[in-house]
C-alpha cells in the first residue's frame, strides 16, 4: 500500500487539465458497444474503473482499440475505437466479469446483462462486494431478469437474462446508476420503460442515449425510453471531470495566495452543485470560455483564494454534489463558522462510509465535527493539525484529505493511496507541478 506525504508548498498557481469524466467514459464504452458500427471516443479516461467496463465488453466479444495521441491543448488524449455489434451482438463471457472497485460498472452493466440470452456473473474487490445492489436487482427483476446475490443483495451477482417487459418504476433513491440500469434494460423491451426519481440525478445517460438515436423523453423527474430501436455509432469527446477538478477548485480557494485555471471541465447542471455551494460560501469562481462539447456543457474554471463562510447545505444541493462531499467537507473545515450538510445518507454506502470517514479524519486534524445520520456539522478552523490519515481505500477521501494537508506547514501522511488510481492517476504529480509554479 502506498502512502503520500503532504505539506504546505506555498500558493498553487498555473493551469491544468483534469482527467476525463469518469461517468461519461463508462457510458461511452457501454453505448458504443451496443451501437451498430464503429464509434470513436476521444479523451477517454484510462483509469481503473472505466477500464473495468472496457474489459467487460471485450469479454463479451466487442473489439475495442485504445490509442494514445499527443495534443497541445489536451496533453495525452486517449482515443478508443469501438466496433459495436448492436443490442443483440454480445456473446456469453468466458469467465466471471470482474468490476474491480467500480459500482458504476456493476450497476449499469446489470441493466445490459438483464436483457441478454445468456447467464453471467459480476463480482468485484472486497469494497465493491460490501456495497448494496438491491437497488438495481429490484427493478430488473420486475422486468423479468433472474438475479441471484449474496444475502442482503450484495455481490457477486448471478444474472440470467430474459425477454424483458417494460415497467414504470418509481425509484426510492435519486441514483443515476439505477436510472441508467433500468433505461438500458428498457432498450431490450417491447414497449416503453419509465423511471421516476425523487430528485434529479445526473443525466449523462439520457443525453448520450438521445445522441445515439434512442427514442427517449425527459419530463421533469420522469425519463422514458422506447425499446427495440437500434443505436447508431457515436463520435464524441469526453469533457474533463468536474469531480476530479473539484479537488483543485477547493485547493485554489483554501491555500493562501493561490490562483488556478482548470481547462475543459464539464459543467453539466446535474453535476455542478459544488460550484453553487462554494459560491454561496463566498468563493471567487468564474466560468470562462463556456461552450458545448459532444452535447455536454464545458467551461474553463478560474478560482482564487477566498475567505469562505459556513452555510447550511440542503439535500437538493447535496444530490448535485454527491461525489464532491468529501472535498466539500474540507472546504467547510477551512471556512469561518459552521457548515451543516444534510440529506447525504447515500454516502453511507459508497467506497467507504464517507460520512463517518470524513468525520473521523477531520477530527484527527482538530476539526470539531458532529456526525448526523444523513450528514455532518463542521466547525471551521483557521489552522488544521497535521496528522496521519486513513483513506479507507476510498479515492475521494484520500485526495480530499491531501488537499487539507496542503493548507498547513507540518507533514500530513495519507495512508493507502493506491485507490487514487481508480479515478485520478497522476493526482500527486499534478499537485507538485502546481506547487512549483511561481
């Protein structure tokens, strides 16, 4: 297990390009594999999670070529060429599909496998095997698939595909993974499948399904897809990942004297809750060069060191910043006053229990934290105490606490940082490069 040492290196200055969007990279592999013909996906994230999705489709007979090209604008641009075989072109995998640490791979792929004329097994690492899958098992079973799991709905999942029937599903949770699994299963139905959410989750799947020719409609919190219609190939460029940019956005705000420009970041409104929260806290954030890239809003984000003030963060904003919760906690720890975050119960079942993980690790740095059932109350501190931090094998906890360590002159140690490679290979190198800018 790797560990990293963090200390204040002075102001962070310069420009950077964050990794490609992980959520979109997953979906690009899935939809291009189910399309009829050759798709090109530029700026694909070559990190462990999306590579698990890529390898899953290779196991099912899809030819995928990964190319790397240098670009003056984007640096290393990973381009993939996917030879899709249509909705009915997948073959039975020759072995168990290993989803690694990727809940996205397991949950969304379940929707595709539910409609196949073969049986398959999905497993993952110890962390993924402890994450609940009943939320996708329930609707997919209602559609006619047979899914066996460990007691309580935990992986491995043994999925026997079937001729599926359309459903109208009212999801008890606002989850893009659940919504995507049901919509993808709906492609295999004769009829219209509908998902209704209690809140608006990220909408990348809907945007991409529309782009590849699916008959999809969106009305508020209700999304429907008509089955039986083939998908056309895609030609797309994946924007930068706001969830990865978030670490540098907060670092630029809380490390004194910093000013950063983060290029080519996806600013999809269903994902940009962190930006709204930080602005309410007093952050100096500007979106520049706003544009559309392959159906997704994109901008360059400029941030300057700011004096933040604690606020109440309600559930509607948390939903739009669900992956950014750990780094939001770090911003709150450096803000003046109290930040109260509620409606975040979903974070109990991520790669770690992120509510408990962040509470425990911030306390190590002398931040008063009250743990709620569905959130945290954080008392901001001018100075944090360097500490030895556990990542809990959670990439977002590891990177968030590394950002906290950048604010103080003493040495903070983050233990078990191999997990960072699931979403952000090269994170520390990027930190070091920005610290060297003067």
